[in-house]
């Protein structure tokens, strides 16, 4: 046990855990004793040293060694050659230098999209971007797969980022609220994941009080299980993709019966007249009333009218999940959801208004006592390369160098990428239409992946550098909540794995930027420096944090009681719209935007609109593929992290991810619990284990994201990855976000031999 901590407290995105290890690996994992509702993900940490998936030393794809240009056998095929760290880093440095001199830094794409670490220092995105900026820059990406549409549309409507909109907390709803209308539900396992980590999960304790306090919850969406069992709910199962139509049917009832809060609309918004004319049909002759909405949503018009009237005259919060905007025209449900809340006049009131990205990243857990200072972080420097892509347009970029694209009012061109350097992320998890990505991934001359395990992206790299996990290094963790934690090193690094800072430091030495990259600090000194920045920032705000050694001894420090209650921007705006204007051109909530109109996008015009989807149950394609596939976040892992871990594997059916079908849809296809199903459309197919339920509306299938991509020789995924099926097309020209939730499929029983899962089998290694 010498050399590493006993029962070390380790901070992760999904909670804190006590981890014991010895020379043979992880011996025991227990939830942090201060967490009364720990995440089920924690048990997977015991598999952090699984030799079948860990990368033991640097590797180079044999075909790349022979050609040095990415040609030869396809990426994902053929063996790797184990090499020394010096040999691998020499190759990486030489490739970076070659591409820079031949094509310029604009030919380098710096990846690292994902949840690599909860720590303030060991954060792969910060590390790789700092390194690449130091050698002249790189092509970057904007926004996130999680919330791209919301991240672009909300600033146009509210003048704030969706993360700057501080929605009513659960405590505020309990104290002041009466009704929550949750579009997309309140998914409990998503609420347990917080960027930067959190030691205490309060969601169950708060949500379980709704019943006793008389808070009514209406779950609007196709899945009953999006609301936990311990909460009372009224389930309103609507067709996926029809939320905007439902909101407009509600709005029509409010408008035509004089139920809108006209004083609020007059003083706090602009453009209501344009939107009202559209909804009532004055502008185009189409009346978007409850009867119109019912035909699109699949629920009765009377029920829509009753919901509209229920929302009036009581403190109501409209909660919008992120899943709604990861779909065709994903900007529209957020645009219309904000508009509907404005019609009720409660935006900015305690326990009312609108909640954005609800049930995600701990949203709703934290009240008005917010951290009023900035946590320290590793500076990334300035990127001299102006080129970028919207985050989900990777395949577009690789397939169409030089092609123009629109984004948020601008006109840009896709860069010509020759080298991809990806650290701490897995595009073969986040991206859609993996068959298309597979083809586009062949185009760069060199792909470098820096990761701890053999993800599908690492298997398709030319050079693979093994990185440590959060179990093998110490750091400081500061989440969205009101605490700071010391995350200890629980175990020695696996095999030859190194932390990202050590890897980039050695690369910087080879490229002549070592002094600038390290600033004369080693890992331990950087962690202390970043924490001291946090202490200084906190002190300036009147908050006292302990010194580093005291934090190490205390492990977790809660600062909630020191935080002042401060009104958030929408609260200040509600009370004084002239004195506390929003960041929009008008200073008000823009229900019709001149700026959006000037962009000239027919797929995202000046006010919320209903646009016909290409893939939903109301489309002609539904005759061929009659099930709408939803790919929510999994219950037993974070994205694809630790898919090899026991919490994830134990939940699978015969090694496959679980496909949930309604009783009616399963019976129509001769499927029962435990069967293996073939799920397919024109983009691809995958095999998944079947689970039958009455908690899913007919016509909808559910296959969680995150099963490691495992295609056979014909490209058929053996493991249940939904992204082989989901479309890779943008939400609109405004945000260019992903549209995974707009996906039609068919399902049939798999017959014949069941193929072996190979996702967790390491690639073949040979000596050069």
C-alpha cells in the first residue's frame, strides 16, 4: 500500500467515492460518507485497471508507420506497434511540425470534447488547448453536443447564455411554486452528474417533498420514467418532436381567452404581436390552436386547453430538458418555451418562469446562494487561428474542405484538416451517423488520440498516447455547487500511463515551448497555484477558503453559509426592466427578433415557428421506419465513460445495450424481454437487448447512448450504439447543432448466431 492513499477520496463528475488500492489495482470502492444519495456509477471505478481496455504504453498503427500519411489499411483495421515514450513523442512532434510548416496551424484540429476529468488542473481540454495555442494555434469547435441549439438561440431571446439563466431551484419551487410543467421530465440520474463534481446529491431529498408540499408535476414527453417513481406525476405522452406544436396550442388558448399577462408582455418583451399573429393565423391563415396541435402531438385538444388554463393564476415553472433541442429545428422548443413562460408573466419570480437544461448537470438543485467568484483554472492562452466549426460538424468539415457554411449570422468556410489531435474525449461516442464519420475519418493524414482506454476513437488513431485517469492523480474539484474538494491519488498510474500535463510538457520541450507551457511549475505546483487563485478570488468576494494543506486534510469544504443571497439577472429584470435590462438589442425578452430576421434563415426565423420535421412520426418516412428512436443518457455510466465497468455491464442484456419498447410495439414484432433485436434504418443497424414496458408510449423506442461502438466487417454494430442510426444533420443554420433525437427506425427480432462483442477486446499488437 506504500506510495498511494488508503481509502482515498476521489472526486468525479458523478460524485465522490472512497477508493482503496494496492499494487494489484483497485481493491474497494465505497460512496463518500457525506452523500446520502450516491450515484450507481461508482461501483465501476473498481474496474479502472481493467487490462482489456487500458492502454499500457504508447502505440503506433503499423500501416501509418509504413506510409506516414494515413493511407494503407483503413483506420480501425490492422495492428498497432508498441513503442517507447521517446519514440512516440518524437513522432508526434515531427508530425505537428510537418503539418505546421507545410499547411499551417489551420490544418490542425484540436479535439478534446468530453468529460475527461472533474479536476481544475487535470482537465484534458484545458491542457491540449494550452499546448496547441503555444505552438501557433489550432482549429477549434464551438458549443456542445449537449446544448448547441440552446447555447445559440437563448442569447438572442434572453440576452444570456442558457447557463446564465438561473432557473427556479427545487427549494424555491417548494417554497413558492404550485405547478411544474416539465417538457422532457426530470430525469434523476442526469441530475446526479455535475461538471466539476459534487460531493452531495440533494436531488432525491428535494424532489421527494413535492408531493407533501402539493406541487403538481406534469411530465410532457413520451417516457413516463423521465420522472422518478417517488414523485407524483401527471403523464402527458406526446409524440417526440411535437413540443412546439403543443406549446403553440396552449398559447392560442391563452391569447384568444385574454389569459396572457399583458402588462408583463408590454413592459418586459418585444415582438409579442408578431408571434400572436402567427399563432392565431392572422399572418398566414393557419390557426395553431389546440385542435391543430392535437393532430400533431397525439393527445386530445380538450386536454391541451385544460393544461393551458391550469397554468394560469398559479405559480408555474416551465421546465425544458436539453433533449428537446437535440433534434431538428432544436432552437424552436427553447424559443417557444421562453415565449410561453413570458405569456404567463412569471419569468424572474421565485418558483416560476422558465427552467433551461432542466434535470441536467444538477440544474434546479442550487438556489440563490450562488458562488460569487471564479474558481482558478489552467490558462489556455490565445488561439491565433480564427477558423472553427460548430461542434457537431466534424464529418462536414472532413468531407468538404473549403465549403461554405452558415452559423449564427456569419458565413464561414470549413478548413482543410490534415492532422487531428484528440485528448480526453471520444467523437465515436458523441457524434451521429457513425458510418459517415467512419468514412470521413479516413481523410486526415494523421490522427493522434490521447486517452486512458481503447475507445473506438483510440482504435482509429495513428498514434495513441496512454493517459492516467482521475484515480491515478490528485487534483482540486470545484463543481457547480457550493463546495471545494481535494481529490486524492488513489493508485499508482497504470502501466506506462502519464498525466496530460506530463505528456504535453515533454512535447513542448521538443517543440521549443517548454518554458511557456509549464511556466516553471510542475504538476503539484500548478494544482496549488490554481487553488490559491481560487482562494484569492474568494477572499475578494468575502468568502474564506482554507489553505491547501488544510483542504487536503479536510477533503471537502462547504462554503454555502458564506455565500450571500443574490438576485439573478432575470429576477432583477423582472423587478426593474428599465434599470436591469437584458443583453438583447432591445434590453427585453425578444419574442420576435430583428437580429434573427436579418440573418435570413428560413429554418430559424424571427419568432418561434412550427416546421415540419424530416424524421418524426408525422413524416412520410415513418411508413418505412415506424418507430421514433430516442437515445437518452444512460442510467449506469456517464456518456460512454466506464462502459466496461460493472455498473454498465450488469445492466446489459446478453452483452448488448437495452432497447426499450412499448408492450404494443414489442407484441407487434414478436419480441419479449431478453430477446435480441435488430434495430435499423437507411444509415445503419445495431443489435440490442429488448426490455418491454408500459411506461413508453407506442411508436417510440429508447436506446441509451454510450455503448462502445463495435462494428463487424460489414459495419453492423454488435453492441447497441444508437449513433449508427441517428442523423448527422444540423438543427438549423443558426446553431448547426446535433439532431440525434430526430431518428426513425424499424425493429425486428434477431435470428441466427449472436456475434461476439469485441468492443472490450484490445486491438492486435505486434513488434515492429
